[in-house]
């Protein structure tokens, strides 16, 4: 995860047609237009700032992990799919989207005072927040950073170290692992957000196709394509000594398990932000016995290129849509839904 963006990284994306973007005329910015249109978070240890939207231009600065950067313009190539990598104009130069996450830096919430006995799903609504353990012996101790739009199971409401309402999060990877986050930093997900999409379509008419060569995903209802988007599949051989392969397997599968929140990574309890720990990975649809799934991604914006440890990375919006559209149909309070679901075809 601690990877620095380089010229070589971006040049390898030329096959996607991004090279022409650097030579297009820039839209003029007047003094009155010199206002931010949004904010991005840097998702790796260091990311370069370029003088121009061109990887051959001079590097004029660097941003560190979790730095929040105001953007003035989003420069997308209209010939590519909407979620393709692109450039941001910032005050000091140009930033490539590869290792950024578009965030909301102002959304705070009014905490509730109780949650459902079966738990309530919540989504981090700030760029990031720090989770804490409440240990009777050591007191409040920091653990994970939880990032924007990651999803978590809230199982209780308690008073935090600042005297305000904090939510207890139960980590699905360990029944005994519970940590706390300020209630203002989590937006409660409403049940209507997860209502099934096109439930009237027969099971046999829904299928998902993943092309590993083009890094594209299509969802079909019979002969009609209802979703067409870029994904990021697995990079072979990055798992070290792990017996689990890190490439995305080809073949025919079916979605077997759906989870709205999953802790992925090494499974360590740590406060180190460089650790390979990804709590709250949202909208997971598992289709292979080795644990390969479609899921939302908050640690990069580089769709169209292999990036994962085997799973099919998607934008948060695409993953949530697929979670709602695909079978088996999950109820709102189900932490894990099993069943013989929508067909998945993965090919090169």
C-alpha cells in the first residue's frame, strides 16, 4: 500500500487512451473561478505533483498519505468510461487520480442514542477518523484509521473519551473485537438504500461478465447491459509466501456469499496506518472459494488497471449497485447472506 506514484506507473496507462489528455488545451480559470470544487485524500505514502497534466513534465511537489488536497478542476477524457483515471488541477500544479480518494470534508452527523439489537450499518462520512479500543486496564487506545465510505456494523452507543456519543463497531472478523468511533463521523445507512434492483428479472437472466484484458465489468439482464464500468483485478505474485493466489481466477462461478462489510488484510489489531489492514470494505459479493469478491475500494482510484490481491475492485457506487442488483437477495440486517446467486463469468 505504501507505493509512490511514478512516471512509469502513469505511462503504462497509455493503452487506455489517457496519453492524449495531456495535450488538450486547458480551460481558462479566471480569478473569480479560482475556487475549489472538491477535496481528495492521498491514499499512499507519497504522491507527486506535476507542473502540467503530463507525466513528462517536472515534478514540483509531493503530498503524503492522508493529506487533504483541494481540487479546482477535474479533467476527464470523455472518450473513456467515467471512472477511468484522470487528472486534477490543484493550486500548485496537477495531481493524477491514481492514488487519491474523492471525499467530503464537511459532513458531520447527529448521533442517535440507541441502535437495533442486530446492529446497524454505518458509513464513514468524513475523510478519515481514528477508532479506539476501550480497555479497562489501559483506557482508550488508538487502533485503525477508518476511511471515507467504508462501511461498519454499529452495535452500541456509549460515551467516548470526550464525553460525547461514540458508536461501538463490532468487527466481523473477530467476535471479541469491538472499537469506538465518534458518532458525528458515521452516517447511518437507511434500509431503503439497499432495496433490491430489478428483483423482477428471473435468476437465469442476470449475469456478470469480467474481462481481465480490458479490465471491464458488465452486468447483463438477458441481452441488455445494465452496468458497464472499469474494475481493477488481481496482480499475480504479490502475496509473498501466502498460499492464496493473488491473481483473479478465470472461469464460470456464482455469487455465493454477500457481506455489506468485511475486514480484509492481515487481521492484526494495530494503529499503524501503513499496515495491510482494510476494515469496513463495503458491498462484498464473493464468488470463488479462495475469497475472491467484487467490492468497493477506498484506497485507490485507478480503475482499468490490475491493482488487487485477487478481488475485483470497484468504485463504491458500482459495488453498492452490484450488491443490490445481484442474487442472493440480502436483508438489511444480514451480516452474511449465503446462497446460489448470480452467475459470474471471468475471462481474458
